[in-house]
């Protein structure tokens, strides 16, 4: 899944993020909810739209009434890597003379 830190209602890859939000809250793949909601659109589109809207209102109410305290209290920490220590480079003048084998 893509970033869980973003608001599901504001993402570009979801309609309103209802199925994604429910899947995130209960810990399952949202596709298992999207398929049962999409199939009845062929037979009764108004009932499917009403069910989706009702789920959307339920998700919005749960997010407003019970905000996620972990996300609200989490602080953004930026870590920077320290530069790696450079090994001294040996030059020709600094090397010890090599012994030649006879």
C-alpha cells in the first residue's frame, strides 16, 4: 500500500478513500471491500451509492470523534547522515620502501 500517513480522503488514487480507510482501520486489504460494493452497482446503483455514502459518513464520524492519538502525537524527525570518515590516502612519498626478493 502506499503511504499510510496521508489522509485517505485527500489521496489521488481513491474516490473518497472510504474502503481504504476501513481497510486501514481493521487491517485488511481494501480490495475485499471494494469488490462487494462494486458488484451491486450493475443491479441497484442507488442502493450501492447509498451504502457507500453511509460508510463514508461512518468513517468520517469515527475519524472526527476518535482521532488517532498515535498520528496526532507523532513528531517528524529528520535524520541526516554524518559524512563517512575519510581514510588517509597514501602517496608515493609516504610509503615505506619495499624489500625486493632475491
